[in-house]
């Protein structure tokens, strides 16, 4: 397999993982924050747990995507 094909596959994997990080960020962080802002409820564990889990998942997936790009080969 040529280096160009290998590099494109690596970039596709990294892009896929990065998109998963964006989904984790939106569902775990943004949606609970907006919901807490728009409602009159106090910030409880039902808001904070998904917030921190989503933030941790998004950060971990983003770091994994960055590490995946380390497998690129030079031409």
C-alpha cells in the first residue's frame, strides 16, 4: 500500500474520532448547560454528571484523534 493511501486512511480515522468528540461535547456539555440556563431549576447532579462525563469523553477522543495523526508516513 502506498504512503498516500495509508495517510488518507489515517486522516479518515482521525476525522471520524474527532467527529465523535464533537458529538460527545454537544450532547454531554452544551445541551445540559443550555438546559440548565433556560430552566429555573438549580444545578444538581443530573446536570453536572453529564457535563463532566461529556467533557472528559470529548477531551479523550480529541487527544486520541491527535495521536492517530502521529501514524502519518512521509512521502
